[in-house]
């Protein structure tokens, strides 16, 4: 592949746009569009997580049942052994 010329590098530098500076808004008053976008993103993330980890709740229930059964077995065995 050929080496880029200096002219091409200069053109690339000229076409790059500088980031626009936005005026700062008070933190206590977010705009309605920002609030809507934030709410939409939060709901979207929650939906993704719910879909991605739907099996976790069933696993947690199974673990809780097993832990409860083992705890009950320990209590019963402590009375039997005495």
C-alpha cells in the first residue's frame, strides 16, 4: 500500500471538525428531551437485562429452596443427635 502524501494528510486535518461547545445548563433543570431519552435508554437497558438474565431468577429460587432444605436438615439433625 502506498504511503499517504503530505497533501492528503493536510486535507484530512482540514476536514476534521472540532467538537462544538455547548452552553452549560443548570444541573437541576434537565431538558424534557434529555429526560425522555434517559428514560427510554433506562427502559431499553432493563429490557435487555431481563431478557439476557431471565434464567437467573429460576436459579436463585432453586438455590434458596436447597439452602432452606439443608438448613432444616441441620436443625432436625441437631435435635436427633442430642
